[in-house]
């Protein structure tokens, strides 16, 4: 039966693609906590209980039970929750609030994505200090080594991770087996820690430690970082393999945390719990374990980077982020994308964070705030959906989970002056970009005042038979053929540039994550046709290939460009974003020798 359990397609792969972040949290979680509080038996039992029940509540219940039963065509994530929730809402204010929640959630996820590679790689590299002869390695050297690993990781992104992705799952399986085995061996020294499975130990710790107990939750949350990946990656691997893999990962993590607790009981002076525990058990295997831990943290970082690429792509296709140049690194895996500007900005932020905080322990003061914020936003949206659907039991469970989320989020606020502000500052950048872009696009659309099709057609029918037409077909891109952009009218009616066949191409992103459909070219009047392409908002497609399949042999491709003139600082930023963004035809990689951009000057 166990053989059948592991035989499920995607189970081992999900170990590498989904659980890297949460799987490497045992490296630093208990170390960070017991550098803040004394390792008394009561504290150890209370903290272990809090960790186990945090994993149970925030990961098992919130994500595997509640969130993963909400999806669109098997896809998950903050944007998917927004797409599920919006049709259920009745007022415009609620729609605006949910849209803002989703934007804040995306921004916090990106802020978290910078801290994850920094703390994961740095904490693993610091294990070098336990190797005999390397005890006096300077922190600068450790930071430099972590920075080199990060640079190598980000430099490889352009080549795609497909060639090495096959190894991610097996490496993480070995990692989780190692965590479970070393934790199980350590348990024999103090088997009494098993009693911490009782949630009362955690509750009693909070009740008896007042403000200190409340604030320590900001470090306990470190055990659940990466839990949001279960839902975000659901579309890539499927719900069932991820849930099954989580049960195995949960057992491995629980055993390891219990083992670390037992080790602290017998070694209260420990400074780096996991590495010292492994060194005391298997000193002769310590270097292979250290190499394995570095590999695991690199895989965790890779999963986070891929996740950020994916969420930025969702933002682009749902039109809340500006267009960015996207490379498709795998002809087989549609999820394998690379976004150059995002990659190098992330690397710069990761290196900056490493050299600002210097050690993984210092980084724990910045880590957790963005994670708890993301989880709280997910909790709000999940509760809202179940309430509107009238699912009482799930609404009650979601309410309890949201309450726990809010408590964790509140406990993290004290981190803001001690380093938490860094993740907020990082998250603030994409938040500002999204808000400026969304508002700017709305203002730009009003300024450009598109031409209704019913007004356009009489003019076209009047001029088409009378002008000297150019042979062949011309394509004109328009978001909605019922409201044509002004540049089409200028080309045809002002400049008298009309082809024998004029085709309006409309690319429409649907509310579903995946799916590509297009119809035959519809001639709405002699010389003017419509060709609509419907794409799921996560679809990565070759528009040129679709046009060839539809037997459209274009001679020229026209598209609109805006030259924004403004003295307003916000709209200057919006103008800069538009100038730096590729056009829609460049985004979809249409043949450059056929493209003609038509500039419209807009005063904002």
C-alpha cells in the first residue's frame, strides 16, 4: 500500500517544486526561537506544541483542506481566489476592496520571495562553522559564499530549470528522510517531548508568558513559511499529489522538530540546533549532510523564484502589471518561464538583504511578516467565499483559521523596526507599480476614447471602395473589436492606408486559468474582418503560430503606442513604465519585420 502511495504521479515531483521552503525551515526556526528565550523544559514543550499546531492549522487546515478545495480548473493562488470571489460580490466597493487585497497579497508574496533565498542559503552555509578546522570562518566569508551561491542560482534562470528539475524531487525526498531519521534518533535522548503533541502545552505557554509568549509567535511562524506554495502550485501538479506529499512532509517535519526539542533538552547551550544535532549523531556524515542542506535551500529558493515569475505573469495577463519581456525556457513545460528584469531585481534585493543582515539569525527579524500577511489575506478571501456560498461548517473552520492568522500577523508587527520594514519596503515597490499602472491604464483608456464599431463601420464602408488599396492583409490589434483604438481610424481615414483585407485581432483573457480557443475569421463588412483569440489568464502561447494555423498570411502588423505628456509625478512614473514595457506585439513575439507602431500623443 505504501508503494502505491508513492507511485502517484507528481508526488515526488511536488516534494521538490512545492515543499522546498517549508522543508528547510527546520534549519533556522528553533535556533531563532531559543536565542530569544531560555531553553527550559517548559519553554521547549510549549514551543514544540506551538510549532506542531501551527503547521496543523495554517498549512494542513487552511491550505490542504480549505484553500485547495477552491480552484478554477485545478489552479490556485491569490489571483484565483480573487477570480472566484468577484462574481459572488454585489457592490462595487466590495469588488474594489477584494482587488486591493489581492494586489497587497501579491506584493507581500514578492517581498517574502526576497527574504526566502537569503535566509535559506545563509543558514545552510553557516553550518560550515561546525566542521573541524572551520570554526573561525569569518561571517564576511560566509556571506560571500552565500552571495556566490545566490548569484549562480539567478544566473542559471535564463537557461531554465527544466534540465535539472528532475533531480529536485529525489533530492528533497532524501532531505525529508534525513530530517525524519535524525529527529527520530535524537528523540531517544528525551522521549518525553512527544507529550508536546498535546495542544495544551502550547496554550499554557501562551497563557503563562503574557506579552513575551505573544511576541514569540512571530518566530514560531517561521515553521510555516512556504505553506502558501501548496495552493499556489496546485495547477502545476494537481491537488491530490500535493496533499499526499504534504502528509509525508508533515510527519518528517514533526519528527525532526521533536528531535531538535529533545536535543535542546539534553544540550541547553546549543547555538545551531539542527546542525549540532546531526554533528553529534553522525559526525562522519556531517559534510554530506551540509552539502545536502545547501542543495535543499537552493531548491527552496528555485521554487520561490519560479513562483514569483508565475505570479508576475498572472499579473501581466490579468492587466494589473505592465508588460515585461518573457522568455519561455521549455518547449514542453508551459510553466517554465523567465522574466529578465524580475530575475535581476530579485538578485539585487537578495544580495542587499544578505549584506544588510549579515547572519541568518538577524534575518529572522525580517522574516515572517510578509508570510503572515499573505496567509491572513488568503484567510479573509477563503472565509468570504464560504460565507457567500452558504457553507456553514467550512465558514466556521475558516473563521477560526483567520483568527489564528490575525494573531500571528499582529505578533509580527513588533518586527517592523528590527528588520521587518525591509520586507515591507520590498513589497511596497510592486504595490506602487501595480496601483500606478492600474490607475494609469484606466485614465489612459478614458483619454484615448475608443471608437465604437457602429460609428467606425459607416466611415469604413464609405472609404473602402474609393481609395487605392494595398494588396494583401494587414492586422490591427485591439483589446475589444466593439471599441476600436483611435490609431486604426487614423491609419485608415486620416492617412488613407487601407489593405485589401483588414483584420482586427482581439486577444481576450478569460476568467479560467487555462484554455486556448479561436474562431474562424469573421468578415463583418467587405474588407474588414474580426479574429478573436481567447486565452486562459495563465496561458503562455505563440500568437504567430495561432495565426498560421488559422491560415492568416499577414503582410503588415499595426499596433498602437502612446506618447504620454504630463507634469504630474505619478503619471510620469506611469509614462516611464509604458516606455519600458514591450508592446503587445513584442510581448507575443510576432515577426519584427512586419510590425509598425502608430504613436498617439496623450496629455495626462
